[in-house]
C-alpha cells in the first residue's frame, strides 16, 4: 500500500531529475550551433530539432518561469559541474575545451573543437 507522502516524494523526485532528459540534447545543440550559443538559442534549437509540442515548451513553473528552459538550464549546469561544458563566459554556453570525451554510438571519438564526428 502506498501512502500519499510516498506518491508526493516520487512525483517530486521525477520533476527534480527531469533535466537529465535534456543533457544529450544540450550537447547536440551546442555541437550543431558551432560549439557555443546563448541559452535561448540552445533551448530553441532543442525544441525545433525534437519537434517539441507547446505543452512542453510553453509550460510554466509556479514562479512564472518557463519550465522547459529551466530544465535545460539545469541540464547545462550539471554538464558544467561534470566538466563537459565551459562556464567562463556569462550568457554564453560552450562545449568544454577538450571534447575528446565525446563518443558516438559506434565508439568513435571526436577530436574536433565542436565535437563533430568524421
């Protein structure tokens, strides 16, 4: 038997970790945008590329902020903490200085500054 408290915790944890969904798309967007871009450009690129519906892109938090962009920002922050993105320029998101850690599904490593695979 599940308690209401357990349901709330599960729901809260799910929403708190939803940013993980956007970590790969953030990296892909930055690669596609030449290695760096503004936060809104990254969010916009993700929304267009993944054909996200307005139910996702237009939802708001209780504070009134855009939920999708907030989750994308959290994804970016965790990528920075992992050392995968550079955070030295305010208002600009950029791939890390050494993108050789990037691997595609076949295991090939990228050595280009933008993480593009040959």
